[in-house]
């Protein structure tokens, strides 16, 4: 075989394998339960599991209802995942669940089934309908600029546990 033919064969073998390795590297990580809301947070898989761990750990359950193709949910998710205070409280002080489907618990949709919607459930398994956002027509929704309200509501959920339970 001539020298140039051998070089061409090696090139034809090397390029596809390097291309395959590059494609493999660009693949997304497997989808975790965080769904982009915070990879360092421990997430539960189901509402029932969340209720169990809330009761067992004496921590409130924070339920985030969202949809992948909702631009409002995507915007909230982005700022939620980037906020260090929220991420730290979520990891240390709450049982966390994010849902892309409705639960059978009607208490989690007292004013409708819209997204994004964030609700809290205390360890006695009471849905805290009294912890609301700033909108009167969608009581449990938050927008990216509402993070201070969400942080205060997370702190309120923690205070209520200490004072009521």
C-alpha cells in the first residue's frame, strides 16, 4: 500500500471515532429529579413520598407545580436555581418536590390548576393555603422578580412549624 493510501485509511478511521467522541461529550446529562430547579437539592419523586418524609423529618414539604414548555415556569426555574439563599434553604430545611402533573390532593389547587404554582405542606400534612404570593388572581404563583416574596414565604413556613407544632 502506498504511503498516501495508508495515511488516508488512518484518517478515515480516526475522524469518525473522534467525531463520535465529540458527539458523546455534548450529550446532555441524564434528567434528574431536579429538572433544573437545583441539582444540589435532594428531591423526592412523588407527593406521597414527600408527605412521608415531611412527617418523618418534621420539615415542611415545598411543592413546585410546573411544565417544561411553559415560559413562565422556565423563567422562574432559572432564577430559583441561581439563588443561593433559596437553594440552601431548599436543601437543608425543606422536603422538595417538583411536579409536572397534578396530584390527586385537591388542597394543592385551591384556586385553580395553573403553573407555576408553589405550595407548602407542613409536617402535620396540612396544606398551608395561608402562605401565598403577591397575586390575588393566582395566589400561589411567583414570577422571577418575586424571589424575595418566595424567600419570605419559605421562612414563614419554617416559623409556622416552630410555633404551631
